[in-house]
C-alpha cells in the first residue's frame, strides 16, 4: 500500500518536471497564436531554452545548425488552455469532501487538468491553510508538476454568505465592516496570494449579500497590493453594485435575469473580466443523456481519467427529476446563455472559467465542456480560443504565457484537428508542451487517481 503510494508519488513528481531541451524547430503545423490574430498555415517556430524565440512561415524561420527539426505537418498548435475558476482538492474518485484536501488530491487535480490540455488554473478562494500556496511555490521552483496553479487564498463574504456546501464550511472570512474587509485583504496580501475572492450573494435568502460599499473597499484595498478582486455574483442588482465598485472580474454571470443595457455598458467601461461558468448549470438541465455526453473524444478522455463508478454517477444526473426543479434550472441556464451571448456581442472581456472541482465537475473535463458551451452561446471559435488563452493570461497577470509569440514560454498543444473548424477539436490532443518540455501523457494518465 505504502509502496504503491510512493511509486505513484514519484511518477506524479517526475511527469512534468525536467530540464527544457536546449533548442528545437517545430515545422509545418497550422499555428493559432491565441491573441486573436489569424492562424499561420504551415508555420515554423523556434524554441530555445523553453521559450519561443521566432515564429513565422515554414521556410522563413530556419533552425540554426545542429538544432533538431520536428515535423508537425497536418497538426494544429495553439497555446495551452488557461482556466480561471477552479477549486482543487475536494474530489478523490467517488468521494467528495473536506477530508480529501491533501497534497496528493490537489496534485491529482492539477495533473488531470494537464491531461486535458489545461496548462494553468486559478483556484478561486476555497482553500484551507497554506498548502496550495506552498505547492504553487514549489512549482515556481521547478520542484512540482501539474497545471500551474495560482491562488486566491481565503475568500471573503458576508456572514453565512460564502460557499455553502459542507465541504467548504468555515473557510470564508465573514465580515460586516469596512475595517474587517480591508484587514482581510491585507492578511491575504501578506500571504502572497495571487488575487482576492469575494462572494456577493444572499444564498437564496439565507444571508445578507456583501454590500457595494464593502465590495468597493475590498477592491480599493486590493489595488494597493496590485491584486485583482474576483467577485462571485448571482443577482443582477448585485452585479450593478459590483461594476460600480470597480471589481476586476465576475466569477460567475448574472443568473436571475438577462443583463440590461446599462449593466452591459458598465461591464465594458470598467473593463471587467467575466467567467461564464456555463457547464455546471447546463448539465443539470437534461433529463436524458444529451448528445454531448457521447462525443467520442470527450468520452475517450473521461474513460482515461475517471473510474466507471464516477462516470456512471455523472450519467445518473441525466434522469427524470422534479419538473419544477428542472423548469427552474433551465430558466437560470437560459439567462446564463443569453448573458454570455450579450456580453460577447458587446465586446466584454470573457475568460474561461467553469467552477471546476465542484462534485463530478472534473478538472479538464469541465474546461473542455465549457469551451463548447461558449461557442454554443455565439462566440466564434477564435473568440473562444482567445478567452481560453491570451485573455486568461492577461487576467491572471501571467505575462510569460498565453500566446505563441516570440518571447513567451513554449506552452502549447499539438492537436490532430483544427479547433477553428470545431472547438471540440481541442480534445484531440496529440502532444502537449510546458515550458518547452513535452509532457509524457501516458505516464500522466497512469499516475491519476481514479
Ligand atoms: Zn467557484
């Protein structure tokens, strides 16, 4: 038992940590830069010491003498996916709860993300103690693998208005005064978090919502520490207050209504990043298995990464349920869908976020589903890719990744088909590189806890 755990630990550690090859020319692929610029058909790019140093057309970019050339003809390359709203450390196989919040389970979530092509994630505020911060720092030091993790630390809400489930009990700060919320932000800044998370929701009437004044105080205090504030939001009225409070991002969309024109204008004017988080709700709207459940590449990835018991339970969600409940969740989802569409048409800064890590909302799988849902709400495949790469990096203040352009880290996916034709082609991962080093996906798969 101990020996097998140790063996797995060694595999997990080795999978994504090694020294970048000195130089490599990748030649012949269609290259999607991730910044919204057009794809380069038949590209070539040079990677030196983990960084992209030159990008252009095949034949224009040549390798210096002695540099190996890798033929990627027929493939498409794009930046690794960046997911801005995750909660690692709660699900271990079939079990879900606070007792799973260990190094092993967190690393497993980060490895799962990587297996599905997700190179970086932001944990949004449900974190106990310093474990995740320590793991982030070990990654920075090159001592730990998995998708690169950024940490929002301990989130802040009004009393009883933080995340409600038992697994998350006691994690959020509960504040009622401006002094308290400023103090909470200062404490988190001192712990060197990457962002501040606040919850603004009355939780169906069970609690008071955090007021716009307190949200504004959090945003003001966070700015002093160069930290972005990410706000969980549910109601239209709270979103109006939050846009005015100058928070940096909505960690969800407005769900009780279709956003009106003044709110859209405020979101655009204040340059608020928005995470649609469509997938968690969408899956509850079905009473029979939807078509997307059987999409072969998604099925393949799920079988690679989850046990039959977990898959069976996920499928069990698509069963006849109380008609009033189904009606209600469909209404909420219609609002989310409509608001994603309206925000995109208005030119809002949409980023990929899926509330990954909620029960059976698995790392990597949730992101792959979310991309498809963003496209279903009218975003072009190029817009979805930008949201999931360069704009996510901008939100996370990661200046070294998110595009395939000179000077960035060589963080990229090699796909068997073009995601500009069909966004679901991001599931057809042939190879993945992080910092110029190829991930051993077979070893990664073998190391996963199911
Ligand atoms: Zn969340």
